[in-house]
């Protein structure tokens, strides 16, 4: 889908479902219309409606009625392609099943496998549902053109925060209109509280953990294992792993470390920055430290510089995180406990976690395999850009770097063309 750029969707009838928070899908629709695609969008709540207010279908039915409704829209609109953000939301799981049964093309957007400055677009599914080959021979037996220079995307976090606030406010205000909608996460103005709490916690943890990075890169360099956590409601935990919760993953890793790791090593658990305002695992980790007699060897940190930690770690343990790609980039031995696209011989450690604690010093990342895998990943699944802040590209409303042959000509003409096609539809 990405290798052909926007040309893959030229002249197609495209149905857009839920998008990242913000106007990305509305901007994408303008680009699709400019190349001759016919675009239809379904809104499910007030936030969707805010960012795609025109030429869309507002679904106000129940989750039980959704499969029949979607099937009818696909038939009446003669839809050929479904596009969505994430493939694990209940409405998207149903959509993928129907699309598979009817032989439709599916394009799934997700945050970039390689961050920052990239977003993901894959056919069929992402992460654990990705169709990317997991065989080293596939990548070693093919040479992929080196990706072009990457354009930086700055200020995306501030834009994402603004879009999120507007999305939740609109969803709350328009709830009576979409009262039967059920979001995959809590959809309430109360979501503002964790964000506020996260801001002051960031300052508190920075003061409380002062000096820990210097210790990890000094006296403990090469003697600690790094465990970056996922966000508590991430699909990588709930769908693509056997843990269900981050708490279960912490229990699993700490127990294995206590039983099998060399006695002179330390375990460093790093909280996810986007989960700072929602959860604090400090009490849990203290209990586990006492329970397994790990006095002084178990550490809980938050906002230290990740690349620096990876360069000094003896190994890294993940469920399925973009940190895994960063670990490979920094030659850090990696153990994957979930379903990850980079979990293969030559990149990650394929033995058990119990063995990893002692085998990690001898694990070597195959640099040639990693280069070819990364280049293939960028070429086939990654688009330079952001969902939340557009790159300034001539003629592109979405602000993504598609293959050169499909870049739109001028922004003004693209806008006129998209409006004309929307009126015709």
C-alpha cells in the first residue's frame, strides 16, 4: 500500500472509520479526493463529528447493530477500501472481519514503528496483526533501497494535546446525540485530570529521581536490565500478549529476575511517559522488592533519557514497544515477551526469559539483518510525518511524505478538486 503511495487508492471507493484525534482523516480525505478516490466517513461520537463535520455518516446505533449497518454501507456505497486508526477497537475488529469476508482492501494507520517523525500504514493490520514476514532469510535475501532523508516533525505533542482536549470536550457535549456509542477507553471530561496529574508528577519524579541516571551510566553501567512498560490500556498488553495487564507483566519479569538473574545485576523498570498520570506502580514494586529480597537491586524510574539507558544496559525486556527498535539500533540485547514484528533470530533473543538474564552478554544483534529489516519496514509501512502536525508539503493537506510520484501538485488546486469530488459524491 505504501510502496505505491496514493496511487494505490486512485479511483477507489474508500470508507474511513475512526481516526487519530484531530483533523487528520479530514485532511487525508482531501488528498484522496484529489487523486480521484470517492471518500465516505463514518462518525461515532461528538469528537469524530467535530473534526469531520461534513460529508460523513453519523452512526448513532448500538454496538450490536454495527455489523449489519456497516455491511449495508459497504454494499450501498460499493466500498472497495476500508481505512482506520488501530485495529483492536471493537468497531474496527468487526470492520476487519467483514472486510476479510468480502475481500476488501484494509489499510490500518498506527503510531510509527520508528519514532519520531513517522506514522504507520499497513495492509490488513498492525503490530501483532501485521503481515510482515518474521523470517530473517526474507530480509537477508533482498536488498531494499535506502530510505530518503527524514523530515523532522516538531511540536507534534502540543498539537496532539490540543486535539485530545477538543475531542473529549466535543464527545462530552454531544453525548446525548451519540448516547449508544461505547468508546474503547473512558470518554469523559474527567480524562483531563490524569493529564494534569501527569504534569506535576513529571516535576515530582524529576526531583525524586535526581542522580539515578548518573548512577546507571556510572557504577551500574553494563550491570542492569531495562524494562520499559506499556501504557495500561495499550492493545500490545490487552490483545498482543498473554499478560492482560501491565501489573501481571511486572510480576512476571520481577519473579524471573529474582530467581534466575546473576546476583550482581539490577532490574530497572521504566514507566511509560504517556501513562504517568494514570498509574503509579511504586507500591507494587516495593512489595515485590521485599517479597523477593531484592533490596537495592530493583529500581523504578520515569523520565530518564532512553537512548542513554539503552547504551549502558546489559539487556532490554519488552512486551512489544517501539523501544525494542531503539534497543536494536543501540545494539542492546533484546528479549520480547509479546508479539512484535522484530521478534526473530538475529534481532531478538529467542530463548526463554529465564535464560536471557545469563545469556544476554553473549547476544549480538545482526547489524546487516537489522539494516535490511529497518529499510524494508520504512519502505513498506512507514510514512514520514505526523497525525497531529502537518509537514509543509506543496499540495498535500495530510502533510505526509508519500512516494514522490504521487505527491499532489499544488495545495490550492488540491483543495478545489477535493471539494468538487465531495459535491459529486
